[in-house]
């Protein structure tokens, strides 16, 4: 590798790959199973590496990476999923080359975290998330899992901040309801009608800008 | 009902997501002190969001997933390096030096050497004078076993994406030299050749030329009679002399930096 190239790689590992878990976690929540999550995160990492030169060094790297994960999911992954049968053929080849890695992996952590991942992803949280429309799900994942700001999410989703807020608001309500329903179905909790009632979004629009505009109107003489 | 009360859904959400401006935050906090209904709303929202956040968390990626990602990057690096190399080779290549002119220049050079030159320089000069060679004695897969017979224990250096055409034996200044010829094909289907001359170095051989550090190794770059030559001696005392009539010293160095010869230890 040329010195420029290894410098680039080093910088990428130090600046971007520290967010690998965040990318993987997001991928887990966007897709529906560990295998798709891995495909997605691998593709997103590769894209990020290819476009590393275009990353603005003073901006939020995590937001930039999650934008790639989300866009890859929206654009590529869905299309790729259709050609899954073809890819399955290639998996046997990958399984063969992974032999060594799998061995090393089982030596260090005995697959415990893999098992955990499988369980976490197939749990009721994922089932509840699956009931949400994609836009709502993306907003909730990016905000509540990854802690991105409304503005960062708006850039990723290419929509106004107000739209992010209403998707987030409604996404959270729907998710909370779905989780409650699962819990009720499983007999963990009894139904709470008063909580259900609040899930319908109120009459007031959920948008900070609307509030701020109203404030400004009030301040004027 | 104040305007804060009217907008409590928006405000509590923005507050919990830390999106309020400092003065908005202050105003809300002041309002909460005197409004039990908004206080209760915020507390309920906080509980709900915190619970969601907690439940949404996923475990970290496994070592296997990470290792696969790193392998993908390794592959990407290798591919880009190869493509860059081809591009550079195409850019640096001398425009069609005529074989006859080069051979004539070499002859002049070979006779112009002073007899008092250090032995390595004399041998190197002789090797350069022998370049390029028309006929290969062995080609393709036969090359490696042949090289073993020429100089026991040596392995032909490998270069990503570059073909080893074959080899030919030489005797230069009384030494046995194995000459290996390589060919680079560019994306534009152009072909460039360079060669590696291998021989056992003597203790009296002095390195000459400009030292260049490549990774942990030092290579010596010289221009001998307008031909770039790069000398490298491995830990076992095998001397490698790379010469090309098609490539500049810098692109030849680029090529060498990609070889297993220099990267095996890393």
C-alpha cells in the first residue's frame, strides 16, 4: 500500500470506524435480521471508505456515516434483497473463507455476543419497530438510538426539521403503543386505556418552528 | 392557559431531545415550576422516551462482523493500489524508446566503465548492459523451479496484477545472475516491461545510488546510462537489481513497493 493510502486508511479507522457499533446497531434496526444487517453495514462501510475524501472534516462523522447507512438501506439494500437468491450462491464461498475468522471469533467470545445480537434483533422491540412506516422508524432509530439532532436527521432524510419532529413524535407514540400491545398480549402488563388515548396525535402541530413563529408574533406590538 | 401550555407537546419533546434554545429552555423550566399539568406531561414523556431508548439499544457488533469489514477494506485498498499503479505506469512510461538506440547506448556504457569501479558497480553495470534481453530460457510456471536451480532458496518476487513472463541465466563479471522478466499491462492495453536480476551479493559489494526508505527496507536508486535501476539486498544476501527501459525510477519504485519482496515481513 502506498504511504498516502495507508495514511487514509488509518484516518478512516480512527475517525469513522469508532462508530462501527452505531452503524451496525442502526443497520440491525433498519433491516430485520442479523444477516441483512451485516450486509448493509459492510456495504455502508465500503461506501464510506470510498467517499472518505468527501467527508467534511469539521462535521459530525457519526451523522455522516448513519446517512450512508440509511441511504444504502433505502437505495441499495431493498434492490439487493430481490436478488438474494443469487447472492445465496456466493455465501457458500464466503463461508469457506470465513472459516479462519469464525474459529478466531469463537475462541475470543464464544459467539456470545452473536447470540445476544440475534436475540435482541428478533425480540419484540424489533417486531414493534416493524409495524412502523419506514420514515417513522428511521426518525426514531436515528434520534433515540443514535442521538442525532433534528437537523442532522432532517439532512439524512432530506426533509424539513418540522417533518422530522412529527415523524419522530408519531413514531414514538406508535412504537410505545405497539410495545404495550405486545406486553399486554404476553401478559406482562394490563391494558392502560388512558395511555392509549394519548397515542393519537393531538390537534396542535408538532413543530418547534411553528411554536417559535407564534412566539415572534406575540412579541410584536 | 399560557402559550407554553398550548405547545407543551412540542416543547416537552424538544426539551427531552435537547433541541431548545437556552432562553426557551429557561422559559419552559420556569413555567414548569408553576404548572402541575405540564410538569406531569413532561414527566410522563420523559419516562416513555427513556424506556424507548433503553429498549432500542442493540449489542455491539461481533468481532466477526468487524473482521469482515476490515477484510473488505483490505481488498478495496489492494484494488485501488493496483488501479493507481497502472495509471502511474501509463503516465510515467517513456514514449517508445527504440530498442536499437537503447542497445547502442548500453554498449557505449558497458565499455566506458572504469576498471577500478567497485565490484558491485561493475556487476551492476554488466547487468544493466545486458538489458533488455530478447530470448527467455524459461517461461510461465517453469520459472520458479528454474530459479531454484539457478540460485538455491530464492523465490521470484511477486507483484499484484503483474505477470512474470519468464527467466534467462546470465554470467556477469564471473557471477551467476538470474534475470526475471515482468510485464505490466495497463487498462489501455499498453504493455511495459521491467526485470529483476538476482544474484548472490559478495561482502565486498558496496551499495551505490540514492538510498530510499520503503517501509522497513532501504532501496538504492540510481540511473545508469539513462536507465532507472533499483538495488535491494534481502536479509539472506540475495541482491536484486531492478531495471526498466519502459518505466521511470519513481514508477519502478511504486511497483516494488507493491511486491511481496518488501511486504512479506509486514
